[in-house]
């Protein structure tokens, strides 16, 4: 085959493919806007007129920091990107101050002391646990106990070894020990009460078949239930890590899904979304950074609106006593 003929064939393939992608992008935007209009998002006023059973999705860019609040109780699931990422110290902005300030603003008593019933590190990537050092060492934040499954290098990918995960984890454990905060490594897998919510942890024990699949395979998911409404906080649970398949059927239908892995590669697969069938999705990221196939799956498979914490400057999902989930933004 001569080069001219090869170029023609390549053009016949590439041009229609690019046109199809362009049409799909337009369709995605149209459907996205249509779905989002069905779920009103108001500016947060912190007047608690709709109740105090809430999940706060902090704006920590493309990292996770989620505060669970119910009936005056608070718990922190992950803490957001820290200020001293051993992977790339200069590329990512840290959110230690923002996370600590938000906790103090939202959880403090009349003496200015914030009380967290527990903290949970879902796994040891720095964009999930990096700000725990600042939270734990703050004299104004009291923590009853900490859930950390551990940091098992047998599950690391070749990239994880380069990112200082063990170093970060060991620093956090030392911080907890210095503050005499109990560390629970054997995470409970049964539902437990937390105010008006019922919480349940998933993927609490590492599956030996997932060794070498990467630190995301150690991700702990959290199911949050009140009345007839359910949310699932999917940490960095992905299909390639093998965890989606392990937990999907156990989690079951949900009303709200915190998308796994910030909407990056391998998150929110078709099979996962078909099993969970979320009606609303939250992504802890910039909307523009969510992978196109993830957006497509959410729109065409789940047929649900999704909202980015960065573009909304944080989001709160309030679970009302009348079995509704109301969204507010601009929470800072």
C-alpha cells in the first residue's frame, strides 16, 4: 500500500470519527444542562432551615474532603490535598487552611472547639489524607477516634511507590498517637448509627486478588442512609482497581453518588452505574477535568445530573425529614 492511499484511508477513518465525537460532545452538553435544571441548587445560608442532617463536600479542587453532619454530630471523611505533597510539591495547591477553617466554622461550640466523632482516611493517596496533619495537630479540633485501614505496599502500583504514601501515612499515625487519639485499623463492616444517619463502610478488608492493582484498590467507601434516601461516597473506587465489582451489589441503589476517583480514568463504569442507579452525582473536581467517558456514562447510562465541587465552591447535600435531598452551594 502506497503512502497516498494510506493517507486517504486514514482520512476516511479520522474525519468521520472526529465528527462523531463533536456531535456526541454537543449532545452531552445539551443533556447535561437539561438534567441539571431538574435539580435546583441554592446558595447556602447556614440557617439550617431544611435540617441538620447534611453531607458537606468541601471545595478542595481535585481532592476529597467530606464532612458528615447529623443531629449535632460531625465526622470527617478524608481531608483534602495537603501543603507538602511528596509527589509534586509545587504543582498542587494545598488546602490545609481551608479544611481546618471550614471545620472550625461549622463544628465549633461556644468555646471555639470543634468536635469530630471520628475521622476516616479512605486510602493513602495524598489528595485524600494530605491535610489530616493540619486537622489532627490543631489544638482547636477534638477527635474521638480515627479509622485508618492501613497502608499495605503489596497493593501499590509502580507509581504509588514514588508518591510517598507510606511516609504520609506514618506521619498521620504519629500525629494521632501524639494527641492520644485511638486509631482503629480493623474497620467495622456493619451499619452503625451516627445521629439520624446510618453509616456503613465498604471494602474494609483488602482482597489478596487485588495486590499490585494500586492504592485505589484499598479505598473504603461510605454508605449514608436516612429514611428512604441513600448516598454512597466512593472515595477512589474504580473498575480497574477491581473494587467497583466487589462492592456494587452490596451497596445497591443510591440516590446520591460521590463519584469515585474525581471522575478520572476507570471511575463510574457503565456496570457500576447500572447497579447503583444514582439520581444525583457529585464530583470532587473541576467539571472540565472529568473524563469525557465518565460524563457520557453519567448522562446516557445513569441519566443523572452531576455537580462539581470546584465550580460550585463546595456543595452541601441536606437530607430532609420528608425524604428529600436538597443541594446548596457557595458554602465558603
